[in-house]
């Protein structure tokens, strides 16, 4: 009897040792693939041919981080986005988590770096023009923010009011362009919203864009060093809660709001596709160290602005030209500017990298964002900006 029990125990132990994955000990086959549909205390489970199966090396110690967040593990290792949870990819138009083990295995023999095919993917920075949308982690989630109006945003620095406008036919499975409107000194986010986010919202007839205007810091100068962290945390919330095309995020602003957007273009190139700045300057505000990366950039200049002077605006532009062209050669390209007292002139630089276009718009006028051509009642600035951001 003891011999029989011992033999039975030995048989079970042998079966456990020889099992290819945990599920065979529970009466289920091992999966051929690694798409995870469910996890429990035993490990990760898939479904093949209408039956449950266990995923090899799918015990809970080997699972990628994303499973506990409700996302599958990636089959590949093409990293598109990284946050505090880990590395993310997109497969079958859905976010998936990339395990460190997957990265290590796939990078073996490559010196631990990503392959060249991964770095040239259209789903990663720098994006080519007209790339396919890159969906955020908020895609597929039920709407938790108002479609229009405002909400209170709690961030590490306190609380801010954020103005928001979503298309009235918002679809949580469709990635939307995201445009920020940054207020000027003496203004407020509600004013940005009331003016249609610098006139851009009325032009979104295809209902392709989500508009956001965060309130400034409440001081005379509404944007400072801490507001870069506010931007990061707010963008993180929006991409987690809403379906956003993370390859098409833009920031606009006038005066001090333009200066803040310009500052963001110095070190947020991998999360901002471009900025449009109306009467900007490259001084008198906190500015981060420039990373050297390129970004789409559009500037509007009034020749008679005595606050953000033409010299300041042109210098801000030249900094971008230096980083948006090979060897900074675009700085030597002479832009065509408007004639004094005449209609506006927008010039698109020819020698910048096509992935990082620069548009320069000029006209006579002072410190205002909504410049108008002589005899016209409607500003040309929104249309020129909309043409710029929709070229990506």
C-alpha cells in the first residue's frame, strides 16, 4: 500500500515536472499563442479553438504589468509609449504591455537596443506626415469627463479648473486630435474657451478634435516652472480617460500663453506634435533646457508689437529652425514677410525636415492674436493655424 501511494505520488510529481505549462496539471492544454484573456492565482489563460488553455511561462510571476490594468501582453516588443507602469505597444489597434522579459529576449544579439525596424516605425517619434493614428489608453473606456464645460483637476501641485470641449458625437473607439489653448497674462481659461480656442473650434467641422484650456496658476504671470508638471499630469489623465491620437497633440497660446507653449516645444517634442504661438518670446519666462529634438512650429508676428517684440519673436523662431533642419541650415533661409500695411504673409520654410515644418506668419499690427487683413472683419489666424495642424 505504501509502495502504491509512493508510486502514485512519484507519478504526479513527474507529471508536474514534465508539464509544459501550469494548465496541464489542471487538465487543460497549453496555448500555442500568448494572447491573455484571463488571469487567476494559477497563471495566465488564453482561448484557442473555443477552449481554455494555459500560456507557457504565464504564471503570475512572469506576467507583464499590463494584465492587472486590463490590457493584454504584447506579442512583439515595439515600444510606442512609456509611462510609470512600463512600456506599451499597440497590436490589433489596442494597447498592450511589453514585459521586460520580452524585451530582453527580443533584443538578444542586438546589444540591448531596439532594432532599426522598430525605431523607424510610423507609430513612434518622429512621426512621418499623415501617419496612422496612435490610440491612447483611454480608447474603449466609458466617458468620465464632461463633453463640454469644465472639470476640476487634482494634480500634485493642487487643483486647477480645466475647460473642455469634445465633439458632440464623441466615439470612444476613435482617436481624436488634441489641442491645448494656453491663456495669456490677465486672461483666463474660460476666455480661451469662449473665443473657440483661438478660433480653431469652429473650423473643426469634421469633429476630429478635443479642445482643452487649463487655468493658469492664478498669478500675474500665469505660467511657470511648476506648470510643466501640471501639463504632464493633465496630459496623462486625458490620454488615460479619453480616446486620443497621441501622435497629434498640439499646444497653442497668445502672449504669455504663447511663451509657455513655446517652452513646451523645447522639451516635450515626443508628446507634442507641434505648437502654434501668437506673439511669442524666448525670454522673461521659465524655459527648460532644449533637448535638441525637432517639432512642428508655427509663429505669428505683428510688426508693431512692443511687448513681445519682433526681435524676440524672430529669435524664438530661429531657435526652432536650428533644431528642425540638418545642421541648422534653415536659419540661413530668408522668409518672405508681409509688406507694411498690407495683407498678411505666411511662409513655410523649405529647408526644414518635412516631419518638423515651420510656418512663419507676419503682418503689421500690435500685441494681439487675431490679426486681420485690411478691410476684413474676420481674422486669418485661425485658418492659417488649422491648415498647419491638419497637415500632420
